[in-house]
């Protein structure tokens, strides 16, 4: 491991010679200084990877010298070494952003651990993560090859999502590439599974997972029935691995009590999946029972303008007379929640917030060159999501809300996937435009490349005409018309789309949280 360059500043440096020899034997280059002024001169002339700094020295004390070291070498970790255990000195040192604090007498192991922690941590994490992933790679591959049930696929998806985040955090680019190949293998096999069993979930109601229409009944109502005030936060287009990136940030103020998933229905788009989530019905039943609230594929009207009405009727159908309020937007602007006005929320049984920013981010991906630079692959897309959330009004809102006795439920309507391979589809001018699924009455396609629903009623989808059918893309494929095929294939390749069949689009998070107890 070795090879790092250390500066040790102490007026009794000769007494530390055994420690210095200990480090040099392990390959570290150790420079010394007996006072802060000499040490600052050295830092000005040459780079160091870490500085051990005695707090109590003649002339400038360690604490007094800290600001000068930070100015000359702002990224170099500084470890304060002192005989004093006074809390005031510790507080001042920590406030000055030291990397670590050691109490004399120190032993060689303490010194070595401090160096490994602050100089080699990234390398050690990468090596440890890579080693662990290598040990699990074949195991996950075996799970993919043997998966038979929706529970198997949920387990695989959760493992793949957690590993993607771990590899991203561990700075293991070669393992991320290997992981992408494993993810593709999983999605190909998952597509075959969905083609085989999806229809049966609606003919044999006990055979399938919780899907979009059951979310309110099975996942939200139990908390309302228990008398809790519930905030249902629907972050449009949130993948499970994106939730994994947000989990650490959210859990500082919220306690994650339960992490679950559900299966978004096909097509995995807002028009179908989110309307189904709120209505508690499949799209075909919405169009039949509430035709005035269903907007057709080719209608100009917004596809989700009736969400509050669908939710209200769902609650009535379930026999729940609870108060409800509903907000929707890419930010919280225009709602009392923006300013942390939670009185109405605390007096309302169910508050629903639909937050569209991530969906807008994915759609902007193919329109803006700057977005292509910021999110050139799935891993960058996750990092971008995390960076946005840290600075979003949604994060500020959740921080304020954590001070109140509210049950927070975080979920989504579907996920998205980065598309790679364009497939040709021929359709008439009334065929839908989405690139992960098509609805039309004159579709021509390769039947082996897509999941075709020739009888939409079997999967409880509306059928605009007798000959209309749905087709869904698998894995990383996307559907393009023959006109200017190459142009559009290049334009949309590597963009993030949704509507089709993939783990990322269909198996989505449902998270239950309570505020952390305040100390």
C-alpha cells in the first residue's frame, strides 16, 4: 500500500523516531519539522499526502497554524496529535475541519490506521468492493439462470441495484462495466419471464406481485387505518437504484422502517401506470368505469389531469372517508409545503405530492447536449440524481417535515432504462410515439424481438379499435420507424426511456419512513 508522502510536525520529533522508522519500513516517505513555521515552508515548496500536526508547540500552536496549512494545501488531510483531552480544544480542531484527532501517547497501529483511513480509503474501498463483487458475480449469474418467480426477479433486481451503487461509490470502473453486462443478461432473461407470465397475473389474481392498482389498497391504507397522518410522495420515474443513492441522505432525518417494491404495469409510462396507481384499477377498467376520466392515447388533453379524481373515487370505492390534499409539479413552488407550512398537512389524513423532476431530467436527456455530457451512462445518471437531490427544494422540505409526526411513504409510478439498440417498427400515422412501446392497428415488427399483446383485454388495456395491439420493447431496445431510421437511432441512442419491459422500469421502490428521534 505505502508510497504516500507524510509530513510530521512536532517539537519533540526525536521521541517519535521509532514511529517514523515504522512507517518508512512500510514504504512511506516521512518528512519532519519541529515547528509550524518550518512546516509551512515545506508545504509551500513540496506536496504531501497527509500531515500529522502537534497541537502544543512553541511559536505557532497547531490550532493557530491550521488555517495556514488549509490555505497552502486545502485538500491535504491534517491529523491533530496532542496530549490534551480538553473538549474545547477538540471542538476547535474539529471545527477547523481536521481529518482526525489522536491523543498522545500514540502507538504505531493508530498512526497506520489513520494513514490508511485518510490516504488510502478510496483505494481500500475499491479493492474491498471489487473483491466482494467478484465473489458474488457468479452467484448472481446463477440466480438469473434459475429464476422462476416474480419473487426471484425482485431479489435479483435488489441485488443488482445495491451492487451498482456500491461499485459506483467504490470507484471501480472495470467492475461497473462488468456489472452492466450482467444487468443486460438479467434484463434479457426477465423479458422472457414477463412474456411467459404477465397475462396470468390478471387471470390468476393470487399468482402475481403487488402491481400498480393495488398500491393504495395494500401499501397506503394500512397506515391510514392505523390513524397515522400520511404523506405519499410519488417521485415520477424513480428507479430502485436511484432510491439507493438517496437513502443515505434521507436517513439522516428519517428512519427507514420498511423497503418494499411493487411491479409497475405495462406500459411503464405515466399515462397508464400512475393513473392505475391512483385509480386502483387497470387502464381498461378506468376507461370503462370512468370514461370521462380516461384520456386516450391520441387525445390532446393532458394524460394525468384527473389523478386527484381517480384517487378520490378509489378511496370511496374502498369505503374510506378520509380527508385528502394533492399537489403536483417539478418543484414545490406554488404549494404551502414550499415554506414548510405543515398545519394543513397535520390536519389532513392523506397528503399526496407528485414530484416530476426526475422524469423531466430523463426526458431532457436526449434534447440537451449538456445533459448528454452530465449523464452519459446509467452510473452518471445515478450520480446526477444524487447531486440534484442534495440541493433540491424537495430535500429541504423533507428535512423540515421530519420534525413532525408524519408517516412518509416514498414511491414512484415506473422507472426508466438507458436504451442502446434501435428496432424497426412500421405503423400508420395514428400509432403512438413512445419508443419503448407502440399502440397501433397496422403494426409490422419482428415478433421475436418484442412482447406483443395482440388481445389488449387480456392484460386489461384499452383497445381503441378492433385491430389495435400493443408491443413492448425488451431490455435496452427502442422502437423506431423506418423513415430516417439511422438519424433517429443515433439521436435517441443512450437516452433514458420508459414504457417497456425491464427490471429498472417495472420493479420500483415503495419505502416507509418515520422521523428520526431528535436528540
